[in-house]
């Protein structure tokens, strides 16, 4: 009997310890997990002459609005060429060729109740890429708390590469299918429209014929003379 009560007492104490320990461990884990981060895919592939998107996922403390983030920058492999978002403005710097082809943007997700982090994405659009654009691009997130950065490797393939050949073939097939569907739609639409018009014409002709018959019957009706 004493052993039974001892076991119950031990279980009760153990449950109380867990009840207080689990929330404390959860809070400690949340504190240790960084509120400000920036991540990206290790590598991105593109073909010469095509456009490419380099995306960087970012998080900041929920108490820090995007307007208070000092700078969001994407550096090219040459470092001289880069694009930056600061104080709600976007601008690219460096060579004229890079400035004309590059564009930076960002988007932030709405925050949920009691969520400690705000999530966003920074994207660099690079148009008409060349082999000179290949290399490591660095995304940088700078706030009043700290500076975070991450690299992603851009690999540019020439059109003779298997990757670009497959993409070009897939694009040609997609274009051909779209054109075929468009032509089929035109033929179907023309046939349906012609059939509808023909039906209306026949219906009108039938109605006109019926009216004319009635009028003729009235004209041919004999006149009755009273004696």
C-alpha cells in the first residue's frame, strides 16, 4: 500500500516538473533561434539570353517593420554591380549594362498573432543573362540589430548545352500547342457562329413565308354581296 502511494506521489511530482519545464524549454529555444535571418538556394541555373530570378528568404523580428530595415542588398560577383532597397526606394548601382538589366524587389507576408518573426522575400531580376554574369551573388540584410548575408551561385549555360536545348525544345512545344489550340478555337468559333447565323436566316425565311401565306388567303377570300 505504501509503495502504491509512493508511486502516485512520484508521478505527481514528475508531472508538475514537466508542466513547468516544457514552457521554459520552448521559450529558451525561441530565444536561441535567430529572429533575423537570410537564406537562399545554393545554386541557380540559367541560359544565355534568358531572364533569371535570384531569390533570398528573409526574417526579421515582428517588432521591426520593413520600413525600419536599413538596407536589403544583392551584390554581384564583381561587387561593383549591386542593387539595394533602402527607405522604401530601390536602386541599382554599377555599370550601365548591369543597371539596365537588373531590378530588385521585395514582398513581406502579413504577420500572425503572437508570431515572433516577420517573413519576406528579396528578389533580383537579371534580364538577358550572359556568361559574364555567372558567379556568386550575395544577399545582405542590414538592420539595427545585425548584418546577415548568404551566397547563391548563378551558373549560366550556353545554348549548345543540354539544359538549354531541352528548355528551348519545351518552349517550342508549348508555343506550338498554344497556336494549335488558338487555330482550333477560331475554326470552332467560326463554325458555331456560321451555324447559328444560318439557323436564324432559315427561321426568318420560314416566318416570312407563313405571314405571306396568311396575307394571300385574306386577299383570295370571296366577297359576299347582300341581295
